[in-house]
C-alpha cells in the first residue's frame, strides 16, 4: 500500500472514532439524545462491514455526515450523505453537494434500501 492510501485510511479511521465519541458524549451526558442511539448503532454496523475504509464520517450539529473527503470539512463541490434523526424517530436521509440536494427520503429504519442505494452511489464517487 502506498503512503497516500495509508494516510487516507488513517484519516478515515480517525474520523469514525471522533464521530463515535461525539455521539457517545451526547447520548450519555444529555437528556433527550437517546434518539441518536440508532445512528450510533448504524455507525457500528457500517464499521463491522469495513465501510470505515471507504468513507469519512463527520457531524453537523446532530446530523451524521458521510463523505469521501480526505480532509475534515467539506468543500461546496463534494458530495455527501446527511442523516438527520427526526422527532418522530424517523430519519431524513439525503445525498447532497454543497447546498444542492440530489435525493432526499424519509425512512423508518437505517437499513432501508434507499439509504443503502445512496451509500453505494456515494461509494462510486472519487475520494477527494
């Protein structure tokens, strides 16, 4: 494996750890954040499948962001998935690029085929 690939994998892995820690702190220390437990579980399942080698994780307030960005922070020309937990315990998932929204769905469970398809679409974009 070349140095660039090792560096990308290291950055991706670090982002997963930081994001998991962020959700753990919210869930364990603040009332009302139990609704984020499915997101935390989703992260764990993705990691078990090796997706931490393909994606970078981040957060925007309470939303989970999944991208192929090498660096922290997204440029306006980078695609990403955004997963928001709604008060109704549903999720809003969307494929975005900057302020553009390409696909947006409201789903009940994070194993919904629509989310899986969005992740596959994102996986086929270049690491940037």
